[in-house]
C-alpha cells in the first residue's frame, strides 16, 4: 500500500517538521526555569505545577474546549445542510449570490465581525457570556464548513440521486444513505477547520464575551502587554500532548474495531 | 452515516461532561460571600494572590476579565451587555470616557488609603481633583538600549542619538502613533501634544530620515526582541523596559533631555457598574501600602503609592530611570486628549512614515 | 429535485444564519462607511480610499495574498497527493491539522524565536556556512508564516478531491502509454480542480485581511488592508473609514468569487440539461 519512494518520504517529513517546529519550540521552553522564551537556564516542572494550581486558567481552558466542540459541531450541521441547499439551487445566479454571501464572514476582519455581533447582541438583548460566544463561533465557522463540503457535493452526480429516488427512496433516505456518506470527507474537513477557527479566535470572542466568561485566546492576547508567562507554554504543551493522544488513540481504536468487524464478517 | 452519528454522540457527551466539570470547579473556587465585583484589566497586570486576599478579607467575589487595548476596552464598556465595576485604562482613555459620560465619580471618603498616594500624581490635568480616577501605575517613554551590542560610550541623552548612522537596522519602535510622532516632535523641541500641522509635517519628514535605522515597528513583542538581543535599541515605555531588564541585565533605559511622555494607568468605575460599593472597597484595598508594594513587585511597573515605596527594596525605588527625580519629571508631558480628529491626523502621519519605510 | 420553490425545512437554520449574521454585518459596515468622525453623512471616506496610500496598500495586499496562495498550493498539492498514498492517510491528515489548534499568537512568538538572529534557523544557516541572516521582518518570513497558518486550509480540500480519484483511471492512463506528466495534466489535475478552488477561497480571501502577523513577523514593513482596518477601528476609532475599507474588501471578494466560480455548472444540474 505504502508505495512512497524516498524523495516523497523526505518531502513529507520536511512538511511535518516545519509544521511541528514552533510547537516543539514552545514545549522546549515550557521546561525553562528562566521564566521566558529566551535563554534556556535549567530544567523545571514549576510551570506545569502552576497550571494545575490555577483554577481560573483551568476553567478558561475547559470553556475554550466546550465552545470549540459545540460550535464546530453545530456549525457543521448547519453548514452541511446549507451546502446541500446551495447545490440544489437551480438558478446559477442565485447560487453564486448565496455563495458570495456565505464568504463574507471569511473576508471580513475580525474586529468588524466582533463589533457588529456585539451591536447585534445588545440590540436583541442576549446576555453576553457563554451563549453569545457560542453563537458567534457558530456564525463565523459556518462558511468554512460550506466551502469544504461544496466540492464533494458538486461531484455527486444527480443521476445517482435520481436512481435512488426512482428506486423509491424517500428524501430522508437519499440524504442519509446517499448524500451524507459520499460527502463525509468534506464534513470532517469542515468540522476540523471549524475547530481551528474557534480555537484561534481572539477578536470576535473578546467583543462578544462578558460576565467573567473567557477563552484561552482572549487570555493570552491580553497578556501580551506584560509578557506571556511560561505557564501558558506548559498549558499548550499539555493540550498538544492530550490532543495527540486522543487522536491517535481514537484512530487505533477505530482501526481495530473495523478489523474485528471485518474478520467477523469474513467468518460468518 | 453510523460513524457520524457515533462521533456526534461522543462529542455531545464530552461537552456535557466538561460543562459539568466547569460547574464543579466554579462552585469550589467561589467563596460564599456578599456579592461580586467584575474587574477589567490588562492581562498579568495584577498579582493574582492579591485578588484572593481581597476575596478573603471582604467576602466579595472577584470576576476577573482582561483586555488588550484601551480602545477595545472602551468599546466593550460603551456597548454594554456586560457590566464592569473597576477598570484600569490609561489616562487619555480616561479623558475620553469622561467626555462620553462613561465614568462614575469616586467617593473619596470611601477611599481612606488615598493618602498613601504621592501628591505629585494627584490632581493631574486629565482628571482634576481625581474626581473619576485613582492612579494605579505610572511611567515614562524613553529609549531602552543594550550597551553590549553598541559601540562603547554610546549614550541616549538626546532623541537625536537615534539618528546615529552607526545604528543602521538596530532600532525598533513601538507601534503607536502618539509615541512615535511624539518622539519626532520632542526631538525638534516641540510639545508632544502639538496640533500644529506644520510642526507635525516637519516631525514626520524628520522621522522618515530615521527609516534606514529602523529594524521594525512592533508591539509588545518589543520586550522579547530586546531580551534576545535581536535589536540593540528600542523606543518604548518604561514598564516594558523594566520587563526587559528583569531578564536581560545588560539593558539600560534612558529618558532623553528634550523631554518625553509621562503616562498613567488609573483605576476607574464605569458608569455601568452594578456594585459601586464593592468597587470602592477594591480600589481602597489596592491602595493599601503593603498590597501596593506586593503588586508593584509582581508587575514591575512604577507605583505612585508613596507609603508602598517605603516598604519596597530601596534599590528599586532609588533607580532614577524608573523613579525619576522631580526635576526630570518637570520636562515630561502628559498626553492631552487631542480629540478623535487629531488622533486621526497623527495616525495618517504615522501611516505615511510606515509606508515610506516599506520601500 | 422536485419543486425547488418549496424551501425545505432543513435549510431554515442556514438562511436564518445568513439573515442574522451575514446581512447584519454588511448592513452595518455599509451604513458606517457613509459617516465621518463627527457623525455627518459624507462620501469623504470613499474619496479617501482612492488616495495613493490606500491604493498602494490594496496592491500590496493583493500581491502578498497572491504569493501566499501560490506557495500554499505549491506546497499543499504534493503534500496532499503524497498523503493519499500513505498507509494511514486519515491519521496523517489529522496530524496536519493538529498544529493549527495551538494558539496562533504563541506559535507566532515561537517563530520570532526560531527566525531570530540567535534562533535555530540561523544556527542552521551558520552550520551550512551561509552565515547569520536577518530573517525576521522580511517579506520572506511574512510569506512563510502566512503559508504556515493557511496550509491546512489548502491541504484538506485538495486531499479530499484527490483521495476519491479512481486509481483505475490512473492505471488506465498509464497502460495507454501516457507519461506521468500527461497523466497528471490530463487526469489528476482536472479532477482535483474543485478542491484547489475551495482551497483558494479559504486562503486567498482571508489572506487579504491578514493583520496580526504583519506587525509581529513583518515588523510593519508589510501593510495590508486588514492592518489598516484594524487600526481605524481600534486606534483611530474612525469606524467610517474602517468600514469603507471593509466595503472594498467585500467587493474584491465578490470579484474573486466570480473568477473562481464553479464553471462546471454543478454536477447536479448539468446532467439533466444534457
């Protein structure tokens, strides 16, 4: 299966090294007793201890994860349905108009999105905090999901759908048995990039948050003036390791359960 | 389809569990007290131990939120939707907030510790009689430099020293129109509150000749750059210079003779505050000599609290670079609120300077 | 499908989203763009935009967004292609995305360290005998870090469109004597074009409004429209001018959308018209 020749392997290795270099740099300095990301002095675990002693930081971290997971999930659902709707638009002009509207939030600078959402929320009377942050994250993640799902949908030939429909499949069946399985890779891509959007956002969250609710990005950016502490490095290192373990663990678990299912299927 | 449903269920379950964990943590960290106050401050601009101490002493719970710029903070307070009881803006922001009726007057009778503050820092032009604000930290704008990277005997007694051809690609400037244009004005002997277009034009033209020496115009990263000896000279605030020296002891700081800026971060009570009593209690607590000393130790900026300075390490207090004597202070100017129009003009000139550098 | 005039219920959230969170910001931005600092109705902001400063800024924004997109494609395409051939491709793909979940500001600080005069990058150059170089605050570092940020947004869609390529098609092309290059040009490339277009939309458009790293990595030696908007909103507090620049950004986006528009008329409809 793995038919990569050596130059290809070297190329991929290079890409991965570059992608992970800044993260290893951060992790390296999280063990620095010197207190900053310059001049490594001695090895220490004090910054890790500081993470666990800081209840506020842990609450912020958990909130960040909750917002990221929920907003990515909901925006994926809305985005996928929206993309399906766009594809079925007959009129090309309407379709491209809707697509352009879709992309407006991607091109708008965060400050503008943040400020206009804030105005919107105060007009409607939404209490700033968890709910307003969640809604905003859903809002700015939807377009990326649509963009990721669309090419897969475009490929899906309507003859397949027509065939299914001729065979008496209901609309619901067509959606769950034909469309969704086919565009699954696009759905996952959209979900993961929505996670990226949510975890990275600072400006929008800052404007729409309130009543003590904060995410990690807001906390980190506001530290910039007096210097980001290595506690944040240690926290990032922990996040990174845990994420990696979860992803690899889930993958292995999935592979194994699939293998078991396959062998069982073969036996019967 | 089946795996999508399974993953969705897992996701929702995990989110639910985390929500539960947060509620547990919040309950355990909450002291059962009389009311809460929300404090809105720069990140890492207070010793977190002091917040706990305040909570224990007063039974008032502190909700702590942070901001990264005065302007963003003002937008949040003005727009409402969430209320803050105490915030720590810079002096020019206080003037603006006062104009827009965004502040509550401070009842001095509830702040007995106000007497700890050095009278020099009270009754300043941006807030006569300290009706709306109480000093938190203060500082100057000057030149941080690393003598080990420079020719022997290089000093920065004058702003013009920045134009020294030996400093090619060695100077980093802070990304702020008032500071950079103000430096240009100061170097010509003008006031840094000048609104005279000819003087501003002259200052900008002079700044353009600084271009070859400028390595970069950056924000808070300036501290990291200097610590790592990426740059030898920086135009920056004294607080940031102190942060640099804390790690890299080679660095020195100088406020040029022509004069410079004197800045303040003050505590204020926004008009939207819901716990005004608690806000006063918090401000008074922060002015306590021991508390202020501990806070100044943690943050590393200059404190206006005279009683606190007596408790601090004399070496810090006698350092004239950060606690300049009165005669030097006389040459410093506090920023006046020039109004948004003029701020726009400053920024246009600053942009012109930056664009000129690009080529 | 059946009568498309009947809007299905499942589309409701999406259209609600467009109405609330897309139309509102545009309406506000358009509205603000007609006011000056003192709140008077004016077209002054639009006139200002057509001064040399902003036109130059527009050009340089487009130039850098173009460079960033180009290099993203050049790096992402082979990466995505090679990933489709690995054994555990889904896992590798996830490993491409994971770094993007670590806070951007922190990673940018790490890059400041890596590209610094005494950082690992320069140590490597010295090891190679090239000697110390100023990497930080150059066009190179700016484009490099931008590509770093955007690369997952390019790899994912390209991977998805390449992954489903029928290997039989490639084998057939090979069997018919086509060279690797011809196979790529005639079979692989056209089939993956949908993914590339998605990637371009997810990279070029936001690259136009990049702001933070213009300061952190380029030291303000690169100034983009995004930086200008940020400044107008947060420093000068001239929401009018900031909004005007945003109006133009949105216009540019519409033009790009028209250019990269799906010209295949959509797989779903054109089959019927044939």
